[in-house]
C-alpha cells in the first residue's frame, strides 16, 4: 500500500483506540508505568520484541518494524537502548506498536532492516502525518489520559505545598516527576502535557495561587 493512501487519524480517534486497548489489557485498572512490552505482544499481529546491535549507530533509529511471512511483525530495538535507556526504548516500542495498530498495511512489505529504514525515511520526508499519528499513539498509550489527569493534579498539590506557587519551578519539577512515574523521557511528557492542555492549566493555577489543579 502506498503511504499516500494511508488514513489520517485525528487525535480524538487515536485516544479512543488507545482507550479500548488499555481497557482490554487492564480491566481492573491501568498499572503505571505501562508495561509496553507486554502490551505490544498481546496484539494479534505481533510476534516478538528483540534487541538488535548498532541500530542507532548504523541507521540513527532506536527501533524498527519487520514484517514476517506469516503476516505478523517483530519489533527490533537498538541493543544499547533496550538495555540501558528504558524510557527511550519504551517510547520507541510504543511508536512501532502504533504503526502496527494504525498503519499495518503500509508496513507489510518491510521484510528487512533496509526496507524498514527506507520506508521510514520516505514517510518522514513525504508523509509526516503518519509519523505524527504513531507519535501521538505512543504518548497516549504510555501516558494514559485515564490515569494521567488525576496523577498530575495530585503531584501538583504536593509540589505547591513544598515549594509554593513558583511558576519558574513547579512546571519543570512536575514534568520531571511525571516522566519518572510513567517511565518516559522529558520531551514526550512535555508534549503530552500540552496535548491535554495541562501545561496551560498548571501555569494558570500557579498564577492564581490555587492549591488545586482542575484537570
């Protein structure tokens, strides 16, 4: 399938898809941090997650998706990233899972590392909306809306008790603690806070000296 024919998902559509996946995987409540390895391997089109040497060094990517003769996929993650940089590995695995869930047809001809890298470069150059969809999916599944709003409010309340209403301090501390709790890097956490309009609400609450955050 040519990438130009790929569906463009709205953020609301991806949120609904992610919510259904999480509800099925965690019927009694989402466990944080999300075990993305387990979640990915539950998918009907997924076979294995494995480490691969020198993906970052040779191809400047942390993970790739390989299509198999049985129609399923393997996710290969750069070995050093997989073993030493868990937060980056988590997002990379979630991103590739996003491609499986949202874009499996266009990835179905990637039978080798080289074919996968070639498609990835083509998408980034000519069809960036596909990468944006996968990135949004990754953030939404690693930082689920269902738990994140309450966690942000609780951490906010604790931080203002400790440090007051410092607009220059609280947002960065809050982002850092949330990133640690959800086992992601700071950048995807910052993006998720913006996506859910929490960054603006945090600053507004601080400027009005509110001890509570209404997410």
